[in-house]
C-alpha cells in the first residue's frame, strides 16, 4: 500500500509505502489516546488526593473534567479534520498531550491539575475519531470492516493493561510517575506519527469550515427524536458500567478489600465480556434478527441487575461481585452496535456530525457518572448496584418510548 503524505502547507510529499501491518498498528494505537489519558488516572486518585490534600470528590474531578472537555471537543475534531487534514489535527493533539503531561509533574495545587486535565481532554478524543476517519478514507467494503475489527481488538486490550500499569507505577514511585510515563509515551507517539502516518485526505477533498452549515447539521441531528432517545439509551447502558470503573480504587480496595495493583480484576472482566459480545453478535443476529437480538441483550441486562442486587444484598464482599459486571458488559457488547446504528438511521447525510454527537453524549454522561454519580454511590456495594439498575432501566424506558413512537408512526397504535 502506497499513500502520499500531505504536508501541513497542503503540498504532497513523495509517496511512501505503508505496510498493512504498520497501518494497523498506527490506527490501533491512535484509538488508545483516550484510555491512556483517562483510564490510567483512575488508580492514582487516592494517592493524588493525599498528596494534594484534596477531598475524594475533588480528586475525582481529575477524571470528570477530562471527560467533560472530551465531550465538548468531540463535536469539533471531525469538522477540523475535514477542513485541515487528519495529520495536523492528530499531531497538534499529541503535542498538547505531551506538554501538559510534563506540566502535570510540576503541579502543587489541585486547581492547576484540573486546568491541565481539561486541556488534555480537549486533545485526547481526537485519536478515536481520526482513526475511524482514516479507515473510511483508505479502505472500503470488507477491507474497512476488517480494519475496524482489528483496530478494535488493539483498543480493547488497552483498558485492561493500562490501569494495572498505572497502579504499579503509583505504588512504586507515586502518582507523578504516571504523568511522566504519559509524557514519554506522547513524545514517542508524536515522533512516530510525524514520520510514518500518511495524510489520507488530500486538499481537493477537504471541506471548508462553514459555521452556518455546521449549525444546520447539528440542528438536524439534535432535532431527531429517534437519534436522541436511542443515543441516550446506549449512553446510559455505558455509564451503568462506567460508575464501577470510575469508582476504581474505592470499589476494588475499600469495598472488595483487594490491592491497587489488582485493577485488572475490574477492567479485565468488563473488556473481555464486552469483546465476547461483539464477537457473538453476528450469530445472534443470524438466528434472531435485530429486534430479537436487542431483546436478548436486555435479557442479559436483566440478569445482571438481579444478580448484582442479590449479591450486594446477601453476599459478603468477594470476587463474586464481579460476575454481574461481566454479564452487563456482554449485554453492552451485543446492544451497542445495534443502538448506535439505529440512532443514525434518520440523520441521512449528516451521519458524520451525528457520530460526533454520539461521542459527545457518551463522554458527557461518563463525566456525569464519574464526577457526580460514582462519588454518591461508592460507599457501598448495594448503592452501586441500585445506581447500575436505575441507569439500565432508564435506558430500557427510552427504548420502549422509541418503539411506541415508531409503531405510532406506522399507524399501529390507536390515537
């Protein structure tokens, strides 16, 4: 595969051959920017709280503000990449992530760390969005589907390995070692992508920045009740799991009595079960269709809720409490592609803006889960189980509402 690299001034450099395996690694690791700069911070929060003399909710904002900034910028990464090219947006993002990570080594006040984390949130979300855009630029049909699947496998491994590494670094050298590691990773990635990543969007295919068209597109997307209901339903399912991840050290150490270096016990079952959901989805669809598979996924959600509440009520803290997380994660793996696809159906040519809006909704709900919901619930396993159940049931209500609206539009519901 040979692709011309476009310089920042719009001129093209000589074509350079890119091996498929190298492109797979470039795209796969590009999507790890958000897990690197978010998941690695969850295990360090107790140490950071002690060192900067902050409360637990204040320390939790280190993650929440990052996600809130990511939610805002998710609306703009795609627009900027369509206008300026993929490389320049990614390289600027990596510069910001590298410099702010090194600056975090010097902070002595929580407020300064919050500001730097917001800057990191503005930059980190570019990786996943640009990775998907580059795949669309360079591949089509079956080749694109295979590249999406292979990059997803790389990105699934990140949330399992990274928190474990962060916990080990914190135990050995303190929380600043995590930011030192991130600064080094950012510098390496910046060097590699500047040298190896081709520009996949030539100047003649770029879209000029037009505020009127952007606003019109977002109005169409947000004006679709189907898009909003179904996207929120997926986001609530995701946050129902994320409150356990955001509770990280409190859930693992305080409630389950495990070590901070055993964060894989939380992230491992979640990501493995979710990957299994993705892998088995085609078989469920072939046998039961879309509607039947969606019902099956919410059946698994129901099993997760019942088992979670039962264990939290009757069983002393143990690793058995991780089983409902695996069930819920499998249900997310089954339902997520179906929900995201159904949400995009009514938006037509605005699918790109709609995809960015979906990511914005997901990041915003994750910020709410991390900054508000998790601190309110992490005091007990029962409270977490009740919060998890409420979020999933809210998702189910939104889907029932959408189903009623669709039947009414077809004249199947009497006025």
